């Protein structure tokens, strides 16, 4: 049995025990040599990206993951590793990475049947996949290729739009709009298994809004909303990570009145 198949509420307890959301967590961080950012001594979240296709087509934004992880550590107490991990569907270590990220900007070749079966098993055993169209354009080569692979992963099913009251929009920030580097399609879509969304598809190039150069400057213009839109793309990424780690804990009764009051008053961070 893959090692991460455990009750997500139990996972939340483990994360809380390791410092999630606790100010004391800051004392367990160290400074990386040559970096202005603090990193955890014992990270328990890794941004793992799927390798596929030819060359580096699987890596349209090489700096995005590390930039996002730095922001995640600065803003939250998630004990995140400082660097992207890369993994192929055929790797023996696939099931040690419960969070996977898939991105691209152009068409890619079909996966093998064993690879499709393996990814399906990964998702059904408790894993989570974030898919990000790096072109941010409906009908792009990547979009068409992923839709093809999705139909093989989940025959007869569709990617359904996530409703506005989905937990992913409430996990850390309250979010009322979906954007990335682009803002062409104002929604996320996904597929559920046993009450949890196991795959989320972002059509607006989230990582393009996160990517920074070696001087810490954002690399890509964000259209049409500029820096406010970039901030919302960062917040959405953080929410997705929290959802992947904790699923529906914000639906517990203790959180509901507070969230509903903020939604009613439209108090958005």
C-alpha cells in the first residue's frame, strides 16, 4: 500500500504537530547559504513535478516552483522543502510524493498504458495532482493533450467546474476569483473521489505568475490585472497546497460560522 494513504484528518494532526500554523515553527527554520529565505530543517511538503515528453517541455517555468516555495514558507508555517523535486510516472518513488504538479505549453505524446494506470492508482490511493496550462489559452496543445490523457485516466467522466463554496477557496485565504498569469477562464475544474477532489486543473498559468529570476524579480507580466492579479494567483496556489494537505478540515463546524460571516461581509484578505 502506498505510504501516504491515511485519513486526511490524521494527516492534519500530524501537520499541526510538526508546526503548521504555530508561531513556534519559526524556531525550526534555518537560513540557506547564499539565500535571504528561511527554510525548514525537516521539510514535510515537497513540490514534486512530473517529467514527461521530450527535452524540457514538462518544465515551462523552471524557477516557478522554488519561487512559490519561498513565498509559501514566508507566509505560512507549512514545512516546505526549498527546491522542486522532479519525478517520472514510472519512478518507484512516485507514491512517496502525495502532491504532484503537471504543466506544459504545447502538445505532448500519449502516456503508456502502464503510466496511465499508475497515475490513476496514485490518485485513487490518496494522491493529489495540480495541472497547470502554462500557455493559459483554451485549446492549446497542452490543453488538448491533457484532455486526451484525462479521458484515459477517468473514462466517461468530465472535468467539472469547482463551485465557489469548494474548500479550496477557503483553506488559507478566502478567494472570490480564479486567475493566474492570464485570466481567460475564471474557474478551476477537477474530479472527485470519495468526497475529495483528487485533481485540479488550472487553465490560466499559475506558475507564470510565480516565476522569479535570480534577483527575486517576477519574470512575466500578468494580464490584464497586473500585480493585484499576481497576488491573487499566489494566494490561489497557497490555497491549493493547503487543500492537498488537509482536504476538508475547513468544513468542520468550528470554522463554518467564521467563514460564512466573512463571505457575507465580503471581507477578503
